[in-house]
C-alpha cells in the first residue's frame, strides 16, 4: 500500500467504521451493511465529519479505507458489483410480456435486492419500475442536464467519475479538493495528456495507486436524489403516486452509488448504461425527452436553497430513524402514497422531512401551472 499525502490515518478510518457499525442501523442484512458503510467514511474524511472532528483528508480514496480495515480491495469491489449485477439481471431478464405484471424484488437466489429487508415481501409493477429506473439512470447525463438548464433557466452543477493516477496527482500538486470541488470541465483533456486521468486497463489489482475519483466539471447546487425519487413517482405516465416508479429510481441511484467502487468500469456509469439498454430492449420506453427534462428540473436544487434541500446518500436512504422507526426510503414511499408520516431528519443536511415535503409539493404545483 503506497502512502500519499492528505490521506486519513488508518486509526481514524477504523474508529469511524466502528462508530458507524454501532450507531447506524440500516434496513439491510448484515452482509450488505459494511459494503454501504465504508463509503460513508470517504465522505467523512474529506469533509472532517464524525470522528475526524474538523480535520480534513481530501485525498482519501476507497482503496485506502478498505486496506486500512484489513479488507481485500478486489473482494469488496466484487461484492459491490454483485449487488449491481443482481439489479441488472432483474431488469434485463424481463420480456415484453412481463411489463404488465408485478414482480418480487428478489435476485435469482430468492434474496431481496441489495439485501433490503423491506423488499422481501414487496412486489412492483414492472413497467413502472422500468420507467423510474430510466429517468433516474439518465439524470446525470451531461447532455440532458444542459438541456434542462436551458429549458428551465436553472444552474445544475455536476461532474463524473474518472480513473486517476494518484502519483500524477502528487507530481502535479493537485489535491482531491481541487478535483472534486473545482471547475474542471476545461481541464479534462489536459489531465488525460498529463497522465492524471488514465484508462481502466491501468488499474492494478489490490492497489491504491490507480483509483476511481470524482472530478467536478461545473460548480452549482446539483440534483437532490430525494427529489428525484419523489419525481419518479409523481411524474409516472402509468399512474399517479406510483411507488413502483420510485423504487425503480431508487435502484438506479443505488447502482450509481455502488458503481463508484466496483470491479466493472463503464465510461457512462453502470446506471446510465442499463438505462439505455432498457430503452433499446423495450421500444415503448423510447425516451420521452420532455418527461426526462421535467424530471431533472424537479430534482435540481435552487441556488438560493443550497444546503436546505436534502440530497441523501444510499446509506441515508436506508438508515432507520431510531425514534420514528422508519427509514428515509420508507418515509418517501409513505409521503408519495399520501399517508401521514412522522417528520424525520433527511440526509447529512438534516432537513426535516416535513419541510422538504412542503417544498417539493410547492415546486411540483409550480411546474404543473
């Protein structure tokens, strides 16, 4: 394991992992829980949260975290990829005749997708789940984001995952913060020429030198995954308040999260790849661009509300609120159905769900005028 600057100490990584294991209760089985929690450590170390207590280590990568926890990098990548593959198989094994049926959220071994316990006895409308997946799977596509920005006069920040050579980062004096938080769109080709961004075939098994790294193209508030899930349900072309479409969007968001540390590298991202595969497989889902742009707009965070609109990670969606005994995912489903739901704090921003639902309801009404 090569040593790099501005990487969190192993002792703090281990301490944060133990803290997460003991304090965070996810609605997933014990096998999947650590595969999700390790990604939270990366964010904590970058921003100085949790046990890091304000001390930031912006060059910490997932490989550093896994190795510090005495786990096998390749095994963890493979296990996260298997969760993605379960979702891919669930969708790609569908046939035209299946679209008008309901299907359990189980993998080929009869286990719930992503190990989520609430999926054990849940069935979804197949065509709605496909629609929700496609919408969320394409919302990060730069081309469609730019079209949504132009149509609705909004600014949406964002970037993409690249394969980065950390030795070149050190040589060039480039930090993780510069890549993740700066305006890098015009630098991408230069980064490639200088060997900072490399092809996936340069990855060395078990190494922490060639890694996946988020590079921001453009500054801006970005998209709220919470608003995206609700939008899939409220914009569904099949029924009003479509929980199955929300679940499909959640599955796409989960693929996007897991894809950031897995053993299959796809240029567009595996979430977007599968969305296009589904459009190709089922012609009735030939992309309705107007619906997708509306979806992206509803998910976009207004610049004057940055920090006040939640953008939950996969971990936050699945974390159970200890007082309300409900997870964010369950809360969003209940709200979509029009049910009374106790207010809980959403995402890292800790936005009360009652406040978010009021905001979203008004935004939806404005769009429909």
